[in-house]
């Protein structure tokens, strides 16, 4: 990808990833009626503002938005990684667990390895990569 292309499209792509992730999570809960667990809620809490912030930044062509976006996305990918490892049995819930819905519940398993927290983690990672590349291209 060239610097000019990233400068022109990087913010819009980041926004699109966040928007698709947000709408996907709403589809899973509101259309498919899959109740989110506690860790899913944390990931949503971090992703939903990104859809708004990145949309505004894309319209305003604010390349310095990475300062605000990266901490949210990095924290989100960390939660997603922990969530995936919890589902894979690397970690186990202790005490009362994750709440009414167990965080190790695997509602979705496409191709034997694509799960909801993996989708969220992929979205967070894409946003991180796009933001870093776009910020560098804008310098």
C-alpha cells in the first residue's frame, strides 16, 4: 500500500472495520439471540466508541486520532486474546466466573477455530495496524 493511498483511505478503513465489528456483535445478540458474556461486554465497551471516534476522524481527516484509538484497540485485543485462551481451556474461570453466561462458552465455531472473541480480536488488530500505518503515512 502506498503512503498516498493510506493517507486517503486508512481512516475510512479503520472506521469500516469498527463499524462491521459493532454491527456484527449486535447481529449476534439481537438477531441470533446469543447473550454476550462479561468479556464480550468489555470488548463491546471498547469497540463501540471506536466506531464513533473513527467515523468522526475519517470525516475530519484527523490523523492524530491514533493517540486515542490505539489504547482502546490494544486493550481490546488483549481481552480478546484472553477470551480465546479461556475458550481453548488454557485458562479456567475461578470463583463466580464470568457471570450468568460463562466466558468459556463457545457459541460460534466456524471452520473449527473462528469464534466470536477471535473475530473481535481480529477487528481490534486490524484497527491497530491500520492506525499505525495511516499515522506514519500522514507524517
